[in-house]
């Protein structure tokens, strides 16, 4: 793993703790009293109701990680992960709709945006405009730098013309703006410097989206293709105003996105376990609640232990980010552990529910389906294992090489 290098210039104190704790408490109540009772509606109608979206906007959730000097709440990474974690106790669609705003898009602006880009886009995020992140394509997923979407200089001015298509883009059907990664060089360059990032309003001429893909779980959250057909953007759409930086910006955003997925998976595992604990106390077999049986208790205890471990990792990795440490490998490790752990927990929860675990009428089967994507998006477990090992070997080389 990386040596912890602190950079005082990058430390982030975040919102003052007392105000944050009050907010977190209020959010927890909102999740239990408002979002969880609305889940059946989200599932049946495959959408987050407008009144809930408006409430989330009013609570400032869409701009919660925007720095204070731009009018946001200025949460640090630990607080940001807590917000994601609290919200993700409810159906995943509630996190999905604002997760790119506060995660990957805000992070790209913070790491790569020019002052003018921040001045323009931060207020729009706060207002509740919806962002999406266009990296993956029909022909490139884990090998993201192999993208085929191109951006070439516009002969009629200082802008760019984008062509290509993006796939599996969360929120694309609802998005107001996309961060589109495109090739500005035909040939692959070292460190993937052929990739640049562009901020593209979704109402730009030449952009269209496919119909939302049908998927295994996460009802109410939508993904679709984005097609770019001679899309003209001005020169100042280029993130950071410099070509060749897009892959780095995308990877930095993904580090942040991986923390978000880890926080979400940890919360959803907790939700599933709470549900199993209740069920095990209510359901009787052989004349007593199944919670009395030791083999059921073993499944409950293993789940509790693993969730606790993920919660500790979440706290540790996010505090390291806020201290300015390099956390590429640790963010990957947290995401791998939390998502794989969530998969094991929801599997045990179906087992504890028994026959009822297989029925749509109960919650366990949807927990099982919803959780499956956590091991895939924002970097599969296998790609992240390679990242973790790459950083371990680098450290070893530094010491022993
Ligand atoms: N922060 C800053 N810079 C980074 C970075 C990060 N997190 N990750 C990579 N870079 C830059 C660095 O300059 C790096 O070179 P060094 O490591 O030598 O400094 C360079 O990019 C190349 O990085 P890397 O060697 O990791 O790139 P590879 O082409 O070997 O591997 C993988 C890239 C496979 C790791 C990458 O494509 C990836 O993460 N794929 C998964 C994509 C994904 O998560 N998709 C999910 C859907 S998007 S929502």
C-alpha cells in the first residue's frame, strides 16, 4: 500500500463537527421516516418521486461536497462518505440520483477545473442540476483508456467537435451535464495522455440518449447510452483548459467514486442485516424464533463482524484523504472489501429468510439483486486487485529494489 504522505495544503477540515452531527442526525431521521416508506413506490414506478427529489434539493444534498467559498456545504471526505452511507441505508436509487454530482463530477471540478469552470458549474450542482460521468464505451470498460470517442479541434473557432458513444452511464436519461472523456490524439500515449475531459451540457445539439437499460436491480436508478454526433462545444468546455489530462482526472474522480460505492455497500449490508435480525426474531421454527439457533446466529455474527470492519475502513480511508495522503490503493481496498462483503451479507440474509428470501414480496431478494452491481461499477474487484498490487509492488521496489 502507499506510504502515507501528508500534504498540509490539501488537508480538508470540512464542516464544523457540531453542525455536521446535527445534519447527520436529521438525515438519518429523513431516511427512516421518509425514504424507506417510499421505497415500494420507487420500485413499482421505477423512479424517485419528484417531491422527494425536490426535498433532497432543498436539503442541499446535490451540492453537499461543493467547497464553502462556492456556496456549498464544504463537507470533507469523511463527512461526504457519512452522508452517502446514511442515504444508502434506503433503496439505492436515492443515492444514485445525486451521487455523481457530489462525487465524481464535483471531484473532477475540484481536481481539474479552471476557476471559470468552478464558478459556472458548482452553483448549478448546488441548485440540483444532475450530472453524469461519461467514461465507459461499448468497446471499452475496464480498459477505459481504449475509448474510441474523439474530440477534434473545431475548424470554425477555438472549440471542439465530439463524436462517439458512451455506455452504462448512470443518470444519463435525466442528466443536465456530462463529463465526457474523449481522445484528443489518435494514437495511445504514455500515461494515457491521449485522453481529455470535456464538460458537456446535455442539451447541446448532437447529443442523444438511449432508452434506459433494463437491469437486475437498483430500481429507480437509470443508466443508458449517450450518443455524440458532431457535438460542438466551446474551447472552455475542456476541463482544466489543457489536453492530455483527462485520464488522470477520470482516475482521481474514480478514487472518490470508489469511496462512495464502498460507503453505499457498507450501509446496504447494514440495512439487510437489520432486516434479517428482525426476521430471525419473528420467524419461528421447531417452536421458537430462528434467532435462537446457533447456525443462524453464526450468519448474523459473521455479517456484523464484516460490516464493522468495513465501517472502520471507511473512517480510516476518508480521514487519510482529508489529511492529504495518497489513498489510491486504500480507496480501492475499501471498495473491494465493502462490495464483496455486502455480497456475502445479502446472500446470508436470503438464507436466513429461507423460502421467503426468494419471494419478491419480502425485501431480501431485492437486497440481493441491488447489491450485485457494487462489485462491478467504479472498478471491478479484479481491476482494483491489480491496482492494489501495483501500488504494493511499487512500495516494495522503493524499499528493496
Ligand atoms: N490519480 C492520479 N493519477 C492517476 C490515477 C489516480 N488515481 N490513476 C492513474 N493515474 C495516472 C498516473 O499518471 C498513472 O501513471 P503512474 O501510475 O505511473 O503515475 C497513469 O494515469 C496510468 O495509470 P495506470 O497505470 O493505473 O493506468 P493503466 O492504463 O495501467 O490502468 C486501469 C488503468 C485499468 C487501472 C484503469 O483503466 C481503470 O481504473 N479501469 C477501470 C475503469 C473503471 O473503474 N470504470 C468504471 C466505470 S466508470 S463510472
